[in-house]
C-alpha cells in the first residue's frame, strides 16, 4: 500500500464515483479531493465498513487528495472508548492512514450549536414541546401529509430563550426538541420539520458533562463535512432521502464549504449479517466469544481468522461500486482470500485427526531427516528439514478398512506415497476392544526415498503425515459459516438461523515442530487441509490454529455453473 502522500493512478472508468471525481477535477469544480470515513463508535467495524474505507481512502490516494477519519459521536448513550480504539486500529490494519486528520463530530458541538441558533434567529427552527409519541403520530406517513405542531409559530425570542435554557440543563430528557421549520406536507418525510437537537443528560466519552443537548446525526453530519471542507461526501444508499435535508441545511447556514453527497450500494454478503445492532447482540448474548470471534464479519474477527488485509482490499475491488443494492456471494470473498494466501503462505504438514502408523521394517532409533518444500509456487521460500521415523501419525480419514471404488488412500494391502518420504503399504489395522481402528501396521520400501520407485511402479495417492517423535500436540479450530442459510433472517428471526456447526474444535491434532514456532496471525497452509493461522489462545507447547479458509475453490464451481 502506498503511503498517504503517494498518488496511485486512478483506473479510468472504474466506477461512477471515480468518474464524478475525475470530472470535478477536470472542470476545476474542486482543487483537491477531500473525503472522510465517518463511523459511529457504537461497535466494531465489519467487512461492509471496509468497502466504505477502501472507497474513501482509496480515491483520496488515487487522486492525490486526503481522507479524514471522523467519529460521528453524537449519541453518547451508545458510544464507548473501546470502540473508538478498535476502529482506529482496524482502519490502520486495513492499510490506510488519516495522518493528522483525525476528527470528531463532538469537536464541532459549539459551532453546531451556534448554527442552530442561527436557524432560530432566521425563523428556520423552533422549539417543540410536543411529547415524542404525539410528534411521531403528527409526522404523517408516506401517503398522508404531516400536521403542524401547535408550537410551530412560536416567536423567535421565545424559541431562542427556550433553546438556550435547553442547553443550560433546565429541562429533563425528552421535554423539548429543536426542529427545523421546513414543510410538514413534504413528500420526503425527512423534510417534515426534522429534529435537530434533543435533550440528553448523559456523559459523553469526549465532552464529558459539558453538554446535555446533542445534535442529531442529520444535523451534525453535513455540517461536519462542510467544516472539514469535504468535497465528496460518499455514503450508502439509505442516505439518499436525507440528501435534500443536508442540502437545505447547507443552504441556510453560513458554512465554510459546500460538500456534495453521492450514494453507493451497501455491501451485503450471503451467509453474513452486517448490522452493528445484531452483531452487538451476538456479543452481548454470548453467541460468539467476542467482537473478534473468527466467525464474526468484523475486521477484528477476520484478522483473527487469518484473513490478510490485502485480501479484503482485493475483494472490495472485485465487488466494485454500484448504485443498486445487491448481495455478493461469500464464495467471492473466499476466492480473494485463497488467491492471496496461495501466494504468501508456506506449506506445512499437520494431522488434524491422528491415527498412528508403525512402520515395522523401519529401524528403531532417531530416524532420519527429509527435505520439504516450503512453497512450490515460490522458490525463494526455500526448503526445510522434517523428521521421519518408525512411528508416524496420518489422518484418520486417509484410511478405510473397506474402501469404496474411488478411494485410493490407505486400506489393508494398499500402497501409498508419504509426502516428501517413502511408499508405505498397510499390512494390518489394529483395533481396540470396541472394534475401532487405533493403529496401522505398515511396511515401507527403502528404495522409494524422495517419493519415487526405481522400478517405475505408481501409487494413486500421496498423503501427509507427521513423525510421532517430534510432532507437537495442537488444537485446531475449524470455522464454518455462522449462519445455516445464505439469507439469514429471511423468515424474520436471525438468531434462529445461527448454524449449530459454525465451530468444530479438534483438540488432539499433531503438527510438525516448525508450526509450533509461528507467531500469532502468521498465515500457513496445512497441506491438503486449507489455510490456517496461529491463534492468540496458543500456549507454550500447545499451539492453537484457526482455519482461515479451506482449499476447495467453491467460487470456481459457482462460476463454472453460472
Ligand atoms: P448501523 O449498522 O447502525 O446502520 P452503520 O453500519 O451504518 O451502522 P456507521 O458507523 O454509521 O455504521 O458507518 C460508517 C460508514 O460506513 C457509513 O458511511 C456507512 O454508510 C458505511 N457502511 C456501513 N455499513 C456498510 C456496508 N454494509 N457497506 C458499505 N458501507 C457501509
Ligand atoms: Mg450509520
């Protein structure tokens, strides 16, 4: 990723937003592009936010402008320092930097208040004492116009006095609000005298007890953009209907600049819920281990699962910027992850469900070392030495006592290749009292060292293994989709659609020693199994691994079918 000062070439015609920006620059409507990413610190960022981050920071980089990080912290009852810290860390992790341009809507509380008084003085805002429920009823509906409040024609002096007393804390929560005086019959409900300020005796993470009235999101958002000289205010489609209100406020206030808003489609993905409210419920109700549970679509969860930030950026690029809402197949996301990990992750052997193998004709003792390739696609990744011995572990699934036709792996009398090692033949399956296979007695052919028989005979399968003498016991966590259906909540109940098999814990895996020396988050491939990374729950001598994604490329299948 380039730094904030470097300019990346914009891709011509790449999407409608970049086209608009290019046209604005060409026509000199703006000198430099200023964008912002405006999260509300009431939860952790998720993959949907990544789309907005990549867009806002991305166009700023490409067009040589700048992007601000601004916390829209106007609702002190839901916002927390933990979320502020996590958001900053996650934006950085994703590869973006706001430099010195870190702002908060709360930085502008005094200015916003002064502008609210400005509206009052110009007869464009009034204090309304109507109780909340009644006010809601009087707003009308899509088919019915609203009704004017009895307080709508209050005099300017009375409004000013009441608004100042609201600020001073003379009234309890909900007693009064400040409303814009626009049009109760407007077809757009957002223009029916929207609330600009509400009374909220609550402590704010940044301003403490300085305020007991807070601006609404709608009043704070556009003006904050104007204060920061944001040129292109990029947001998701649900704000399209708010644009006339933002424009009305900008026209009626002495703001220092005139931002323009453009809307793009939210990211939606199959098997995934991207609603902070619902993700908060999952955490609060203990349905997941926390905001960074690897099954969560949060950036913290994806990071812990081993998804590299470059894979997220690549995915967002592939999804593109459309103006119409749609649902992206989660398989496309997995494709981006696999594409990248295939290039960067070194390969190791790990046996997830071990079955012991004893090679009867192999000498007792320390065994020998074999050479293994770290990444067949990248010679510079080099090779490593792995131990081979008389006792090994192989995958339980790689043996069948009565194999069906197309099963070519271990079975009584069957010869297979051990990866990087020898051909072995299964002589006998040893069973316990319950009839379960607990050990395989095998023989090996010393002439096949390195994986080929001098007489040219072939085997149909190559399987992975680890040597019993130095294998490290490990826990492996296999993650599946959090939801059991592609369209969670379609029947109205999201919780009911949580999958009972979203996490499978394999507590008795064995991995080669090199894997025990990994750092938290390092991406590796377990040969024939998938991509994994070491989890922070690891203990000395007992690493824990998360499956990031399996090897199977379901996206290729989807495409082939399509
Ligand atoms: P909520 O879940 O409460 O609706 P939010 O996800 O909109 O909240 P914000 O903190 O307001 O959370 O979002 C910050 C920015 O990220 C906004 O500009 C918003 O439009 C954008 N954003 C949020 N969700 C998505 C998404 N799924 N796809 C693209 N952009 C998103
Ligand atoms: Mg929002």
